[in-house]
């Protein structure tokens, strides 16, 4: 704790606190059926100007901007505290600026490497332009819910290109609350919120035996 509160570790302590705050805010937003990460991605311009090369190197577009920010904060804080811990072990503490520079430089390749792993887990929907109406008639899984007629939850749906999308949705008026993990059918959309019903067996009938099996 003494090292955490030391003035020489101030940049890393601030980064750690910011990471914890962003994590808490994003979790709260998801409970409310809203993603801060998606909002940030939509608000930022597609043209990053002179930073295009760095942005591409960091895998911007492969994972949400918020995830990259959180990864950078986490690695910066972790590497910085390691640097100061090593310095403290030999009886000194480096000035904050002197410790922050190598911590930031080392954090960048760590963010790039870890973002590739995250990209395989977190679905993105920027690869192809998809009309909003295309998702009507498609099935998906409730990931944030339960879905009812109140605040929207989230449904994970695959488009015709095979890309996964996280869509805001609420249950149709005639539906009881639909729990997380259940399969739903998107039947309509109002603005950017989809209307969902339970996907029952009569909507998706079980395939019968093939002609090969019958013979």
C-alpha cells in the first residue's frame, strides 16, 4: 500500500483507479441494457488521421475502443508498479515521469498481443454493413436480461456473413420475461431496439430423418 500511495507511483495508481471505474461503469451499463463501449465506438470518427498506423497496429476495429483503453490502463499500471517495485528493492524509487515512459512503451506491445486474443472472444459488427431490418426473422441468445417490456436487454445474433452482433432487445407485449441463455426470435424493431419472442420448437422444427436414414 505504501508503494501504491507513493508520489512516484501516482501515474500507475491513477491508471489502476481509472481501470476499476471503467469496469464498474461498463458492468452497470450492461445491466441497464446499454454498452458504453459501443457508444464510444459509434461516437469516434472512422478516420484516425495521422494515427492510422498506430491504431491499426493496436488492432483498433478488431476489438472495442473501450477494451483497448482498459487493456492499456491495466498493463501500464501493472508494468509501472513492477518497475517501481524493482527500484524499491534496491533502495530507490524512480521519479514518476522516468518510470512512466518505459511503462507506457512496454504496455503498447502487450496491448497489441492481448487484443488479438480478445478479438476472438468479443464479437464485432463493423466488418460488414448490415441493414437493421436484416436481423428481423433471425434467432439469437439472450446475453443481458431477462428481456421484458421495460429496459432493453441484449441478444447475440449472427448475420448472413457469419459475424456476431450484440443487439438491444426487449420482449414482445404478450411475452413473459425471457431469461438469459434462452433462444429468441426477433420479430420486429422499433428504432434500434428489437422485439423478441421465445423461439419454440414449432418455430424451429426438429429435422426429420433423411432419406439415407430411412433406407
